[in-house]
C-alpha cells in the first residue's frame, strides 16, 4: 500500500526551514543556518520527529545537484578564469595542511589504544587527516548567493578551489585506501579523473554549439530550453558519478558552467533558482541535520573531538588563506576564501563511511566526525558573512568603494536586481491576465 507520510515530511521540513531561516536572518545570520538547525531539531538528535528516509536522501541529492548547477549558471567566467591557477594552489595547500594537522592530532591520541581492525595505526591516523581534507562547497555556495558574493573575486576562488579540492580529496582517499585494499588501483582512478575533464571539454563544446544554435533559431518559447538544460545537468551528474568516479555535483557544476555563457542563461538560472528555493534546497540542508545522531563519548574522546574541531577549522583557514596570499589576494580576500572552505558537510561522512568499510576508521572516531560536520556546517555561513562584512568595512574605511571598478560592479549588481524584479512583475501580470496555455513565456 502506498504511504503518504512523505507529504507530511516535506511539509514539516519546508515549514521549519522557513521559520528558522527567518529567525536566523533576524539574528543577522544566513538563512541556511536555520535550514540546518531545522534538520537537527526535527531529527534524531533532538525531537526525533523525522528521519532521513530513502526518499528524503534522493530528493536532497537532487537538491544539491540543482544548487551546484545553478552556481555554474551564475558563475562569472572572467573571474573564474583569472582564479584558475590560484584555485589550484589554494586547493592544494588547503588539502595538505588539514591532512598533516589531522594526522598529527590523531597520532597524539591514537598510538594503538583506540585502534581497531587489522590495519596499521599509521593508516588509521592518516585517514583522520583525509577526512579533514574534504570540503562541502554547497554550504558556501548557498551563503555566497544569499550575500550576493558568488561572482566576486573571492567567491570565484572558493568555487574553483572547492571543486579542485574534491578531486584532490578523491586522490588522497584512493592513495590511503590502496594501502589497505590491494584491489584499489590508484593509476586507474587518476586515469578516470583525467578522462572526465576530457569528457567535459568535448561534450561541453558540442552542447554549447547545439544549444546556441537552438536558441538562435527559436527565441520565443523559452521553457523548452529550461527542460533541455535540466536534462543536460542530470546527464552530466550521472556520467561524472557513474563512469568517472567524480562527485555528481562536480558534473552538475560543469553543466551550468557550459550553459552560463549562452543566450538566455539568466532566464534559465531564474527558473532553477525558484525550484531550488521552494523545494529542493530546504530539503537538502535539512537532510544534513536529519542525519545527525549524537553518540555517547568518553572524556578522552570529547577532548580529542574538541582539539580535532579546532584543527579542522584552523587548518582550512590557514592553508587556504596562505594559498590565497601566495596568489596575490589581499588579507580580507584570503580570510574570506579560508573561511569559505571550512565546511565539511556530508562529504566528511561519505569519506568516513568509506574508511569504515576498509577498516581504516575506528568506530570511536565516528562521534568526533559527526560533531565536526555539525559545527563546521553551522559556523561556516556565519563566519563567511562576518568575513565579507569585514572586507566591506575595510573598503569603506580606505575609500576603495570610490574605485571606478567597484562602482561599476555595484551598478551591475543593482541592474541585475532591477532586471529580476521586472521579470517577476511581468510573470505576475501574465498569470493575472492570461489563461493557462494562452501564450508562451518570453523574456
């Protein structure tokens, strides 16, 4: 018999994420913090009203795919190209420093007493470092969009570095796993990653040409291009995960990046923004909170958790911030980039589960991992907003706001906001004066 409990689950998630989002906004915090707290409150950690069902997991995965696809659509390609080399340096140092920091703190506590399984203590400790290398870009993307900073110099660097971080994280995970499981082929993984970027380049070029041709031939009914874009996004996400072992969100981001320079890309982005805001993003962020189950921990494990949390935060800020400084970013931008890379989110849990399956992750380390996921996920949006506000204050204090480039950027932001409002008003007018199907949508 078909169960309709999922309808109640969705209703509760949407209601509580919105209410807590408004509450956190009144506290001058990003609304995404409220969505995360909604999941924690409704889930097993507190009220135990909702649980992470397979349906919620699948919708949440679709939510993060659309979130990253939309981030690709809204990416400033000029800034991204400028940040290309810098993103690699930031990601590389931002992986090496947490890897070393995680290994060091784990080695201090785990010299054999906490070890389980047949694998060496060295590999177990190194795996803690691998967990700290992971970055959950979705939290930062949502916050940057809310702050209107996604297409800034620092925002582009965060996006680029986080995507490269995913690839480097896969390599680090594969290297450690290959020592524990002889069936893991490191060179095979590296070949797949290389082929993925070749695949993106070829498919991207072909799709860009076809899509541009389609839009130029028929520029009236734009809804069909939203559907075509959605299909392309899903296929890119599927191929990335299924055939190349790369995260589906990376495939979705590149799909958005390919379309972002075409005609009507802003119209397409506005449609996906609505879908994401109404349904998919709230479910995704709430699902992170629903997955939280606070374990019972001893005093030594609590001490380890506290120190590991400090290391997790500082190593990303220092590592990514240092990489940004080496690439010519100023102090404010370096801080923004470092803070934007703090969140571990669901990525750390996925890596931890992989390590557990290989015998590299002792069960006593799951509690600390969960705490790190919760805290870094919640504090990243807050710290990111503080970092950007601080940068804004420095601009005002030093007169940088009068720079012609800054004025031009601010004016372009205002024009985009005015354009979006005009689109919304025109759509509202169409809804009032036209029966369904009487006219096609146009921009």
